[in-house]
C-alpha cells in the first residue's frame, strides 16, 4: 500500500491522520505487525493499515486516504 503521494507505507512510519500525530503499527496484507500488535487479532479484516495515535487510540483503515500523511 502507498500514501496518496506514492510513497510506500511502512510499519513504524510516523504519520498525521486527520491532523493528529500517530504511527503505522501494522499492515495486514503484508503480515507485518509491530511488537504488541497481534496478527491473530486483526487478520479477520484481510487487509488494512493499523494506526495508533499519540493519545493511544487504535484503528484500522481498509485503504489509505487523503487524511493519512507521512511525516519525515
């Protein structure tokens, strides 16, 4: 999966989502998960991008959208 600018999305990337800071914590299709995030827990979705915001909230996007902006 890629950001809107074409750059590949990588676990560990710092991002802004909806103006809030966060980090990419898993990529379901690629089977890449940060420590502490279980493939078993999220694999039912078949695809998606896990994002954890600095406030601790965690969610999964099926596809990247214009609100997902890489930092750095």
